[in-house]
C-alpha cells in the first residue's frame, strides 16, 4: 500500500494527539516535526518515532520526503504557514479555524489551486464514525423534518492574557477556539447559511470573548449554540425533528450517538475506538491525496468559507 510521509508543524497538545493516532493509520507515516524549539522537536520526534526533527519550519517545508504538512499552531499563524508549505509544493491539513479572516481563507484556497496541491481545514469531527452514523439516521428520515439543532462546547480556562486561548495577539477567544465546533455541526445538518444570527456574549478583562451564546435562524430551522472559557458546558448535541431526535454526547470528539422517538431510545451506536479519533481524518485525507484529489469531498472550500462567514458575523455582534 502506498503511504504518505507527514510533517507536523508545532509540538503542542493537539500535535501530540495527532501524532499518537497516526500510528494506527496504514496509509500514513509520521516522518518529520518542526518547532521553534529544536530540543522540543527532537523530544517529540523521539516519542512518536519520526525520522526528522527541525528547529525551523522552512526545513520541513522543503524536505523532499515530506508529502503533506499538518499545521497545529495557534490560529493566527495558520495563513502564513499553510501558504509557505503550499508554495513549497506540499499538501496541507490545517487545524481549524483554517484562518482568522474570510479573505485569508479565500487566498489560501486560491494558492492551493494555483500550486495544484491539496488543502483542507481540519474539522476532524466530520470524520468520526458516530457523527457519520448520526448523519445517516438523519438522511434516512429517522427523525422526520429537521426543526432544531442544539450544541455547545466549553471548558473552564483560567484567565491568562498571554495564553494562546486569551491572547489578543494570537487570535484568542472562545469563538475561534471552541465555538467553531457547534458552528460546524449546525452546518453539517442544515447545509444552509443562517438568515439571521443573534448573539449574547461575555468578555474577559482584556476584551476577548470568554463566553458566547448564539442562535442561527434558518427558514424552517433554529440552531441554539454556545461556547465558553468560563464553565464546563454539557458539550452535547441534539438534532431534533418532528418525529424524534438524535443525541450526541461530547459531539466534538463523539464516540457514540443515540436515536430517540419521544422518550424512547430506539437505537444506539458506539465506535469503541482505542484512539482519540484523529486517525479517521488522517486516513481519509491521505486517501484523497493518494487519489489525486486537490480538495476534500468532506470539508470543502465552500464549507470552510461558510465557517469563516459565520464566525465573522458572530464576532461583529460581540
């Protein structure tokens, strides 16, 4: 089987999770890692068995053995790093949000087309078996006509203005960091742009949003969504129709989902995976690249554009 050599940019928490899950993917090999601290990169490479550790990003971009680059750095670095990787001829999987503005997102996909390389925003939730099963139930008409989507994602994070989550210099705030998950879930089931958006928010001392509730109104559907750095939210999703509903615990990293008619549980799904869940995204992306695709069929450029549009609309009301 043909395998792709991956290079990882960044050596933080998400990069660790990604590298750990790659070990179970047959079409992908963790080849190189780059971090601003060479020692940190070397420790990361040793932990996960990578061949190369770089103390600068350019060395990874221009390594002829790297096929695809995974970008796992703070949001505001995504544009320049994805651009540099693609100009070096690499395919790119960039963590969400792919950029911090709609214009940057548009430019990245233009560069990908010009360079004839693959580019995708890393909305890993879309690749999880439980999410796919929930979407299948929905498309089979098991809950009837869609009426509501409810989803939230929040964890308490102590205020630290220099941290990635709160820093104004690093595109901090809970909408970019966690709010993109309920935004993405709402689109997955409505496949529509909201006609109107209502927002209620709370700001941290430095003006960064640390809690936001937002409602998306569509012609026949309402989505009630939320995100927070102030508290642990239920982090569940409910896809509600006129005949029943689908419950998805911890939907952003879902390993299960449940189908209900009124109060009665009709069917359940458990993926019983031993991984965090990044392996599904890694395998799918590698398969698309190996097939010669230049854009994803699952997280398309248009979907990424809609994420950015919705984020901008929410932020304009904070």
